[in-house]
C-alpha cells in the first residue's frame, strides 16, 4: 500500500514538473535520484523520499526542456515534405514529420485521398503550425493494421447507405473518423460528447468485458480466458491505430487482470494508473504527454478513481453513468476549455443518453460486416443513429468559456465531489 501511494506521488510530481516547466536546476535530478535511493537504504526514509520527490519534479521539467530543444513548436519554411497522416477530417488532415510535431493541412482533396496511417509527400509551405499544400502524392500504408482498418471502413461505407451512419460506425469500431461530417462533429461538440467518437478506454472496456464473458463461457475462468481477452484487446488496440488513450486502457487492463488472477487481490488502481503513465511516457519518449487525447484519457481515469462512486439501487447504473459524466466534466473543465475554447453544460446528461446508442451503433455496425446479418443490421443501424442524433440536437445548448474567476470555484467543486464520493468514510471520522 505504501509503495502504491509513493509511486503515485512520484508520478504526479513528475507530471507537475513537466506541465509547469522550470529550467532552474532541472538537470540535478540525475544526481538526486541515486542520492535519494542511498538515503532510503541508509535508513533515512523520510529524507530520501523528499529527495526523490524533488528529483521526480525536476525530471519532468528536464524532459520538457529536452523535448523543446529537439522538437521546436513552430517552423516557417517551404519545401518538399514527407509526412505521416495522423488523422483526417472532411476539411483536411493533421500531418506529422520528424522535423516538427504536427501541422494542420486544410485541403479537402488531400483529406479525400489519404487515411490515417498513410504517408504523403507534399510540396508546400508551413507557417505557425499550418501547412499550405501546393501538390501532394499519397502513399497508402502497407502495415497490416492500417489495411484492416481501411478495409473495415470501406466495407461499412459500401453496405450502409447513410453516410452519417457508416462514418459513425467506422469511428466507433476502428477509430476512422475522417468521414464524419462537420455537422455531426458540431452536434457532438456542442453537447460535450465528442469523446465518444474517439476510441478510448470506454470502448476498450466494452470490448474486453464482452470478450471476457464469451471466453469464460468457452474456456472457463482460468488463465486461458484471461490470455484470450488480453490478446483480443491488444489486437483491437493496434488495429484501431494504437492511440495513447486505447494503449492506456489496454495497459491498465493487462495489469489489473494479471495482478488480480495471480494474487487473488484487486490491485490498487492508483498504482496501475501510475505504471501506465510511466510505461507510455518511456516508450513514447515523452510524446504522450503532449497528446490532448492522452491528457484527457489519463485525467478522466484519475478523476474517476479518486472521485468516482457507485450507486446501488434500481436505477444505479443510470445514476453511476450520470455521476461519472459530472465528475469527468468537472475535473477536465479547464483542459477542455483551453484545448477547444469552451465546454458544454449538458455533457453529463448527453453522455448518459448517448452510451446506449453508442453500444447499439457498435453492435449493429459489427453485424453489418457479417454477410448473413448485413442487410437487416444496416437498416437497424441507420435508425439507431437517426434517433441518437435527433436526441443530441434537442440537447444542444450554449457553450461555457472557462473564465479566470472559475479557477477559484473549480477546486471547491472537486472537494465537494470528493466529500460526496467518500461521505461515509469521511463522516465516520466525526462519530
């Protein structure tokens, strides 16, 4: 238990150092870490932990400085660029290159010619994170996961007549969001449910839960079922593009299942969360810390671990989903407002309404890929999406911009949620 909390503390301090960078003495972490370990081994545990905490903060600040030196934020030049397609929309594409992080290319013809995972050679100019394309040459990806994702997306668009339905099914099943129209994106954005379109821990959790039930029926409750679930989950993660949010979910699932079934005890979720952050940061060399999807994914899971609560009553699952939406919306309010300019006040309600429709769209979309069910499933999926979008359009409301005075109210709201989620244990102290 002490190790779990200590690792979580080190992880939080490392992230605090990265997101509040300070160049002052940041390189001292190289010496401070072995010094802290020596102090702990010598019996000066508290002093050693203080030194290690300081080293964690300084290591985060050092990583931020190192990445800024290697990958400058802005670049101004023209030329021929070889790029990787990170994602596409109907209006353009986000491209990545070794010389810079990512740029946005506003070009509808480019967006229609490439898909996520492809490469493209572009003659154009870059200015402040935006690329003006003069001409381009797409290079389809030869990787198996990209070819599978493309084949599934094309199959859905060929079997489902409605473009809105096929694009949503493709986004939910394999993470291919490039064909989702701007009007549909706007509806999800204005209701605070855009996160449902991006494959995340929720989608991975749904898949792993269904697979666990199926494999338990087939192979029992032993290790064969666990290994089958882990294998299926990671195949899905890599086919869907191996985004940071799905990798985080896959890693946490792996750790939970292995620890749970090997020791018979439920692992500490803060420890699992910390290990997932450390592994992804190390593997990506810090790239994951600048990924908005990863920031929201890790932040949402942490908020649910600390502030989450289960309601045990007849409508408990509805209340639990609504409360989880409230917790995540509140905890991520500053980040969402900063990244997207504003946030939606109806997000918790819209999320509760959307989850059943999302599940139905995923199920009917999958059945559409199976030839015996394709015709009936495609019609059913169109009705599901039609009702879903109609319900979201009714909920559309004005957006809220996170003001400076809200930063004083925000911590109070988090404390209130914590007291509500832990009220029994908190009130018991005063009895």
